[in-house]
C-alpha cells in the first residue's frame, strides 16, 4: 500500500490550519524542520508542530534537517511528532540518536542526502522504522527530482528486503505526476510531496496521484508469467508489454519464445523434466533460477506456475501467452485466472495471447474473470445487456468494449457477446470502476 505525506513547506502558512485540513485524506503529514546550518534555509520549529497537533489526526512525520539533532529530539517528541527522522550526515552518533527517538516513544527514521552512500545505513537499517531517501538536495521545495535516486531506491528496497524488516521506504523531493509511477515501481512506500500537492487544489492533486497509481497496479513490480503458445507476431508490441516487469518467470516453452523474440533472460524458468531437457542447450548459459516441477496430468503448466508463485509468496502476477494442453484452449487463460484467484493471487492477462468471454449455445457468457484493474467477477452464467454502440450493462457496471486489434472477427448482436474462435483480443472496461 502506497501512502502520501504532504509536505506543508509548500502550504500557505498564513492559513496553516485550513491547509492541513485540505490534506486530511492522507494518513501522514510531512514536517520539514530546517536550521539554516545543515541546510541553507530556515523553516519552522517545534512551536508550529505544537500548534497544529490538536488540529490534525495525521501521523506527524517530522523531518529534521538540523545539525546535532540529538539536542532537539525530546522537544519535537513533546510537540507531537509521531515519527522523527534525522540525517546520518547531521550527527556523529546516528545509533544513539535513533535510540533517543525510540525512548521518546516515537518511530525512528534516518535520512540520507542524494550524494550519501546507502552503505551508511548498513548498521542502522535494522534499528529504524523508516528510511527517508532524499531525491533532491534538502533545503527547499519545488526542486527537480534527481534521476539517480531511482536506482538508489531499488538498491535500498533490496537492502530492506534482505534485512527482513518492515522498514518503510520514504522518498522526498521533486515527486510529481510524471515520475510517481517510476518511484513506486522502484520501491517507495511513502511519498513526500510539497509543491505538486499544494499547487492548486491539494485534494484534487492527491486524487490525481492516486489515479495514476491505480491505473498501473499491474505495472508495479509485478511478476510476469510467460507461458508457451504465444501468438504474437508483433515483436515491438510484445517488447513494450513486457518491458515494465522486473521479475519474469518463463514456463516451459515460454523461455524459448522469450529468448527468440526478445533475447531477454527471465529471472526464473520453470518446467517439467521433459521440457527442461528438451531445451537443455538453451538453458546451458542461463544464470537464473531453474525450477523443475513434477508434471501433473490434472494440471496445466500454467496452473503449476501459479503453484510456484504461491509457494514463493508472489501474489500479483500478469500472464502472457496461453496455456497449452487443456481440452479447449479457449478456456485456458480464463481457467488459469480463476485458478490464480482461488489461490489468492491477483492476476491479469496481458495481450497478446488472450481469449475471453466465450459464448455458449445459450448465448450467455460462459466465463469471464478479471483481466484489468477495473476488476469485476461474473458468476458463471451471466447475460450481458447491450446498451448503445459499444456500451454494455452488467451487474451495475457500464462496460465499454475495448480492443486493440482484430475486432473484425467479433460478431456483436443483441445479447450475444463475442466469438473469439480466432483467438483475437477483446476486453471490457467498466467506466465507473476504471
Ligand atoms: C526538502 C524537503 C522536502 C520538500 C519537498 O528539503 O525535505 O520535504 O518539502 O517538496 P517538493 O515535493 O516540492 O520537492
Ligand atoms: Zn522533507
């Protein structure tokens, strides 16, 4: 879950109570304390925190950009801070400072400037509740995001995962609508934003941030399962589709395909004994993880891939390609989505190997399961009412038909949905949910 911490540094100080109210939809409020020594600017001190504390339910996320922060920890805790973050560069005794914060009953955070190495956190990362990564040189709001922060964020994410702690990763400086996705994708859990939120209508800006993130959940650090039996001859599109995924699992023949089309190496290859041996030459110079599953006549490779994900706590996946070997390939993907959902894994299928929404002789949808963010699940037997043009109504969802290609083979008549025997793509989006 990604949270926002509006920084009141960009708020209208002459009307602070109102400004704080305008961002009451966030859990956190970011408070930038600057002393004119650690950073070339002076902002405000504990009296401001004390003044707004009774006016706000927010978790007060106090960012101390002051030298010798140890001297002021008690004061900021007393004023009402919930989290106190100090800079490793601002003290000679970061471990002591962190203990002092905890002794005051606050959550402890450490922050590092853009030029400071992550290695400075090595012996403190297990002690803190939060790491605040500066993506601008601290001192002012409205500065430009420093691009190298993304790679640093990814490394920090790995560091936190390795430390096996619930340390929150906070990013601060230059976050805007254009880079929010990348920042979250790189591993940020808590987003500080001052100028982007407080310029204009804060609530609208917050909703805009949320909307951007909502509409790209499957682009986020998700796992992509590449199944065999891909139909795409559109290499360029395929590359575009798989580009955002940083964890790729190739199943059975999916590896061969991935290699041929993209020269991209997956992180993991899973297959049964036969398939792994069939492609043994190909696998010779593969450096990633190879996982052999014992083939199961009652399960498709796709389902065995889902089992693998479950075993490895992978709970959000995208699937590309089609599961082979099932009676009716057309159901392959839909059944697979169903199987994933039943195993508590959020899944969607991305073009090109998608087939959905099969009609049966009763002209009703046989089965259709979530495939994009605006997820709605239908009971097995559902009738879809055609409204106008490409609009359909189903279970209070106003669906518009979306398709990126091959629409020609779709026969749309009153209450008959589609015929996808040619395996072309069609999916629906609910305008209300999207
Ligand atoms: C800068 C502060 C930031 C700043 C962020 O030193 O620590 O919290 O207010 O402001 P924007 O989002 O405008 O960069
Ligand atoms: Zn800050």
